[in-house]
């Protein structure tokens, strides 16, 4: 499954160098695999700038248009 373009980080590398790993993933612009004890356990996918914000604003606009109340502190919302 691995090829020359596949990026793989170990859980240890992610734990000890989180900022560097996340910056490399963001700059590469493609998903990276995370392994633990040689097994694939996760994929980290970079987001386009503004991608999350646009989705959140669109969801709030839909809720407002439907007359649904939304919480004053959205960080405390659980789905």
C-alpha cells in the first residue's frame, strides 16, 4: 500500500514532535498515516484554509433560517 508519495509517522514521532508533524502534513496538503507498533491506526487529513469556518457558518445560517435556536457557546455543544 505504501508508495513514494505516502507519508507515514509513528505515534512516538507525533507525540514528541506534534507541531513539526502537523506543519509537514499541512504543507504537503495530503493525508498522512499514523502507526503504533507498526500498525496503521489513524489518518490525519489537512483542511483547506477556511474549510471548517465555511461549514460552521453555513450550518448556523441554515439553523437561523429554520428558526432553530443555536447555543451561545458552541464549544459546549455535543453531537
